[in-house]
C-alpha cells in the first residue's frame, strides 16, 4: 500500500484548466501553448513538451475567463521558477511542470478596433 505524502503546500490549490502560454526566460525559445492543471496564490502546474529544468525561470501568461473573474476575461503574466519536473507518463507525452510564482502583472489586451478608436481623434459631423 502506498503511503500518503504529507501536503507541503501552504496555500489552497484550485484545479483549473485555463489557457496559458509559457516562455522560458533564459533563452530565445519560442512561446509554448498549454493549459494549467492547477493554480494557487504561490504556484502553478502545467504540462510542456519538454525543455525546462528545475531552477529555470519561466514567464507564464494565463487567461482567466469571465466565469472565474465574474467580470470580463483577465490576462495575468506570472514570473516563476520551476521547482518540479515530473517525467513523461508515456513516450512522447508532455512533462509536468510545477513552478513557484515570484511576481505577476495584469495585462491589458485591446482588440485592434478598440485600440484604433482610442487613438483616432473624434470627428464631428
């Protein structure tokens, strides 16, 4: 029988599958699309094809949908450090990545039409 491992997390974890984009901070790697599996105030867990190691810095941009924010969708960029990399479940499967959030910022995302309207002078008729 498997022994239960004591929970080491100090913050509640929320099981959330949210769209995310991950960019390793140390090199010029391309941004990788993924989704979160869970999120807490101090950490985030997601899966990637590979390419990250424990200790790596990553930037993770997550989009929280209206049903979570109770308003409009909100994009947040987390600066995080990889603290755990789980092995592939089967050959070719992505690896699991646990990262500790070190900083975050809310991003404003304007659709092209709104940006154009905001920068064009009003015209009277």
